[in-house]
C-alpha cells in the first residue's frame, strides 16, 4: 500500500508531504496506481520549481518521496505554491477514491 502524509501547519497551509510504499496493484512496470501517484507528486515538485521558482527540499528513493517547502512564502508566490500543493491533494484524493485499497492519505498538522 502507498501511504501519503500531507503535512499542514496550524493555519491549514501545506508545508510538505511524504509518500512511502508500493501499491502492488499490478506487477512492476504495469502498476497504474504507483504510476499515477508518482506522476502527481513528482510533477507537483517539478511544477513548483518551474512555475514559482521554489525548490522543495526533496528526497527520493525506491518507494519513497519526501518534499518540504524551504520556508513559508507570502503574497502571490505563497498563493501559487499553496494552489499547486492543494491541486496535488485533489488529484491524490481522486486516485484514493478509485483505488482506496492501494493508497491511504492522511493529513497531519505538524
């Protein structure tokens, strides 16, 4: 199972996320759940960099991705960053709705 933790601050803003595990929906190379989660999460990290100039502190290894914002952004950049991160959450929730046996998402305040 893939476990996703969305890390929020007290004000509800997202400051990072962690993804661990494998869906085991299908054999390696054919697992659409793993591919979908990877595309959404890695795509979000890449989008943040390309569209806002924000480089997340990210680490990736087999079955693991963590990404944290370097600092809290305010103003228009902060709004764009939060919009992209919230969009990621919507996409992950859509995957969970269809494949809940293979992915679990938790939102935590840290």
